[in-house]
C-alpha cells in the first residue's frame, strides 16, 4: 500500500496526472517542507492515490517521494503531521474499507527517509491534523460521514453511528480509543478540527452546508454539546484553525465569500471571540481546502488547491483548469498589518502544477462538493437547456423537508430563469441552487413526493385539481413537483390525472346505471362533451358503446377467471390473460405422507415476531434465516438471524445474529441466500423505516466462526424477495421491487449479476416502468417470484388492490418484459414463491383465496406450464403441530430429492405472534 521504490514512483509523476487536490503541509525542524495531496483516476473515485513531495529550498518541490496506493481501492484525503516527538506522520483514508491508515518517519530531516510499517488508526476518514492537549493526550479528528453524503457506487460505512468523532491516544500513537463526537445539523463531509480553549474546554469546528458548525466538550472530548452555527460563515468547504505559539488563534477560511474564493488568514487574540486581523491569501475563484503549519522560525505556511480539474466532462475543460497546489509563507505581523510586511513573506507560490496533454472525453462532476457559484457556472455551461432539472436531480427534497422550502420564491426564480438576461442568469441559478440545496436530503426520501402527489390526485379525482392546487395541497413547489413526477412516472401530472379519471369512468360505466353526463361530472370533467372526446382518445370507443360491450363480455369470461374478476372487470378487459390451470385434470391432495412439517423457530420472550424466512442448503447443512422484532412488525430493533439444521429440518440450532441495530434506527429485511464459487452468501436490505429501502448489503458465511461477515453495502433501493435464480445464460437474477432511495418500493423489478457471481456488481431492470396497472391502480407489495421455462421467464407478482394475481414474461432473460398478464391460479393477497424441480416440473406456492389460512403448492407436468396438481401444505389450525392460524410468505430450496419449503406461521389469532415452519416434501412421492 505504501510505495517508496523510485522506479515504481515514476508512474505517479506530474506528467501522468490529470487532476490533483486536497493538500496538507508540514515543515520539519530544519526547514524541510513536505506536501501531500491526492490524484489518480478521472475524478475522486476508486483508483485515487496519495502522494508525498518535499522541498529543501522552500521553492522547488520534488516529484513524489512516496505514494499510498492500493488496486481497486481509493486512497484519499491525506494529512501530514509532525508530532511532539519530531516524527512525521502521513495519514490517508482508504475506501471501500472506510479505514484511516498511517505511516511514520522517525527522522524527517534525514538524507534518506526511512518509514515504519503502515498501521490502522481508526474508521473512517480524517482530513485534518491531530490536536495535542495541554495534559498530554493526542486527539485525532476522525469522521463517519452522514449516510446522506453521496459517495457514488462505493459502499457505505458499517459504523453504527455517523458523526464528527475524536480518537484519543495516551501512548504516543501505539493504541487509539474512540471516545466521543457530535453530529452537527446540516454537516457536510465533517472535515472537523479541535482546538483547546484557554478555559480548558475543547472546541470542535465542523464543515456544514451553511459554513461552520461548532460543538464544545468539557471532559477532553468524551462528550460534546449539541452542535450550533459558529457564525464564522464559509461556502461549505474545508477551513483550518490552530493555536499559534504566541497564543493567538489562526483561522484560514473564505472571507466575505461568494464561493470558494477570497481565501483569507484571520487572527484572534481573544480566544476566538473576535477576528480583528485579516490577510487576503488568494482572491481567485476555486481556491480551496487550506491546511497550515507554524514552522520553528515563526513563519506560517498555508497550502491550498486551485481548480483541481476533477469536476469536468471533457479534456478541453480539464486542461483549461489551473490544477495547482499552492503555498503562502506569511507571519503574524503580515496578518495584523493586512499586507505583507516581512520581506521573506510571499503568496501564491506554486508547489505543483499540471500541464500534461491527456485526452479524456467524459469526466463526471460531483455537485455536492461544489459551491453554489461553481455549480451554477457548470450547469450554465454544460446543461443550458436543463438547468433546473439537473438541480432537482442533484438535490431531491423529501416531503418532510418540503415544508422548509420557500416554494413561492423558488417558483418565481424558475419562472424568471427562462427570461433572464445573460448577466442575470448566474444569480438566478445560484438562487435556485441555494434554496433547494439548503434543505435537500441528498437522495434521502422518507416519504417520496411522487407518492404524496399521487395520493392527493387519487383522493380528489372528481374535483379535477389544477397543478397549482395540487402544489398548494401538498406544500410542494409547483416546478419541483412537475419535474419529480415526470422523472419518476414517465408521464406528466395531467396525463396521469386523465388516466385515473378515464379508469374511474370505466368502472362507473360497467358497475352503475348512471348517465354518461352524470359519470362525466362525477369523474371531474366539466361537461360530457369533453369527457366523451377524451374517452374516445384513450379507449377508441364512446362511453355508451364501451358500457354495452363490457356488459356483454361478462357472459363470455372463462370459468377459471369468474371467481376473481368481481368488480375488477375493467382491468380484466384491459389486460391480457393466461390460463395456467389444467382444470379438467386437476388433483388436490390434502393429506400425504410425502410431506412432513417441522418447527424452525417459535416466538420467544425476546422476539415475539418473525417474518420473511429464507432457506438453502450448503455443504450438507440446511440454513434458514429471517428477521425478528420484539413485538410488532418492523418496529424497533429488527435483526436478521439464522439457524442451521443437520438432520433435514427436523431440529434447528440456536439462532445467531447476522445484522442488528439495537437502537432501531436501521431496520433489516429480508434475507436472501445465494451460492457462488462454493461460498454461501446472504443479501439483506437496510431500511430507514418500514419498507423504505436504504441499501443492499452482501454477507458471506465463514465456516470457521459460523457467522456471516459483511462484504459491502451499496445504495441500491431494491427490496429483496426471493432466493437467487441462475439463468440459462449464466447470469444471476433476483426478483424484487424498486423505489427511490429511502422510498417505498412499489415497482416490480429484477436484479441481474452479469458475471454470475454474488460479490460482483448488480444492476436493476424494472419489470414495469412506473408500477401502474393498465386501469391506473398501483402495486403496493408486488413481491415477485420467477419460473424459468424453456428459456422464457415467468415472473409472478402479488397484487394488493385487485383480486387476481399478475404474471409478466420475458424472452430475453429479463432485459425486457411483457405487459401485465392476468392468470387463473386463485392466489390471495400475499407473497408467492415459484421455481422448477430437478425433474423438470414447475411449481408455485402461495395462499389461496380468500385469506392466508390455506397455503398450497401447485405443480405442473414435466416440461409444461400447465398446473394439474395441488398439494395443500396447511389449512387453518394444524392438529399435527397443535398450533397455527395463518401460514404465509413461502420460500423453497431443493436438495437431495427433497423440497424444503419454509414459511411464516401466525401461531394464534394474535397477528404479531409469529414463528417459522419448514415443510419437507419428498419429490418422488408427489
């Protein structure tokens, strides 16, 4: 990880770098200056590396003398520090490990620098140097970023708490202890620093969206006060603070800022109460990330970057950027005077500048690291026709935060933008960015806005609310609402309203004898003439003709569908149909010695609730997993637990925990097993509230420890549903449903691993783009399951709002899907599980109408999709088990001639007391 070989270091010379930034500086006792910063890759991403440069004359800096790099990792945010023992520390963050590493040189003035072994300091990232307390302890400021912070495709930290923390060492860096921290409101990347005040308190300053937040500790950093605005201002960027030998405090920040410009050194002689003295270091734009050190001779060295070159999309833009690491050498007298008075002082000294000619066509920007003015300039240059759309994409606003948004002001600015003159456009765009950015969750949506808008429209169909009225009822900016809705649904709000009104009118035409005029008015149309015109456009026939046609169709419906169409005749008519039951040859088996039932887990004093169990076999052992709650579903602590059986499901081991958050802030659900390269994996979801997906986490089983270990956590808002299917083309597939991040998933979808490996990348393919059925109703819990038959995929979906189940088909292994198709197996509103037996027969397991008391398994003949046999696994109270009320949420796995079906059982009429059962089915006997 730490490279000092001179031949190897040539790969990291300036001529090979495209961008560079985020520097740190240190000066040795004899005046040697060290500089570190990072580069590598196209931008701040996997492939980054940290460099160390030095200068013995204070003017000319070397090429890298050391580099921290690890393949398929990101080495970033480096820090230099000479400790009280005179040793030089180089520290850097490492992703995806979310770890902070360091290496020490005992003599930074030696002709040949000698380094010790790389060692771990803590988790996750430290960007500023430690603080040495008057009592001798060293405090290292290490942050765990807020989960709202965008880090691209990199996995989230696995630390249970996020915040700006301090690690203490009492033995000069031999051991470290995480002792305390704070989470300042609206913090961004933290980048915090601590300062010991004259009264003995510690002050922690933290980067925030509004500038700099502050928190205090009176016990050396173990506990901290609630964060508040320090009043120091700033453009949401790194700053630097330190106490000088004189006792004054130095602050380097953007003063009277309009963005990342006017980088200024400030001095306080009253312990940070006021800042009388100021020296402008660099007035130019895109100067940022200062770090400072006071040398033995009293000079203050300040380093910073300018126009890193990491946020551009084309090489023309990159080579036009300065891409400089700079240094200022000043004294306290210079700052007090407000100008350079020492003849040796100097500003804007270039330590490293890139001028190489490399061509790159695409470089993505990272908007959350840009100031308002920087982002506005980028949007005007790159997206002149979609500025507002890009802002809304970068900074989505949840319903809970929308109330904080100045909607009227925002809509006025957006309306003004299209008519703005060139000189006004920048300020207008900055105004929009400032309003939205200040209250955005950066992808966190506890209550998705689109769902709120849909609910308002559904509740007021007959009133035909205008766009402005919908915005007022939801408290949402009109422009933001229209953008979000079109992006998520693929249609405008007006089109959605029309679809709902026509669907509502269809139902009234079929199920009532009201006149066309009465129906038109009841569905929110001003008159029957416009209603008939719109109806003709959508349905291709008149309302009266449609009523007659549909009533005539009732007599032609096949017997297999008559018991499930009921009031849903409109949807039945709009959808395609598929007959799966072989009714003439159907056999129902209610009792058979081919099926045995065993208890896996029952309610306990600690966990009364259990749900969504999964099952698999690995190395001759059955594994079962599920999630628990103490009393109520998805409330409070929600751990994933697993158990093993070595006697084909008859007995099970004491459950062990896979993932848990005892605070109940993160919920886990549900487990999904997969086997790849002879390893047992488990995928689980993290949720911020019931069914609001926050991440997808992958675990691998360690046979020695008998535990599952986390490999990665990724921000994929996909709700898992079934075990892994291996497709005929070698790829892996998981059926489930998708939403926006931290939103409620209502759209059926599949995850695909193109490599056919569990620990590789997974991509989402939506089965239906917006989760709406043809007549305008939406899914709630689609919960899909798959059968692979003759290279064709059949995806079965639970349908909450309509009394018939849906199936989709795919002829290209899940890349595209058919429209929803109604089938004739009379499943009730609950989860379905399906698959194919080793002898070529297909099966589907689910609850039969009208409730969840009856759990059955339908089996086809070999090589067909015609189901002619039904085995009833459970039906109400079980005399054999002596308990049971409802039986639901099946999952199955075949091994050694047996199909193991695990499912949830409500042991009594108390809906919350649940356990898990496994039915072992001898395949040869059925």
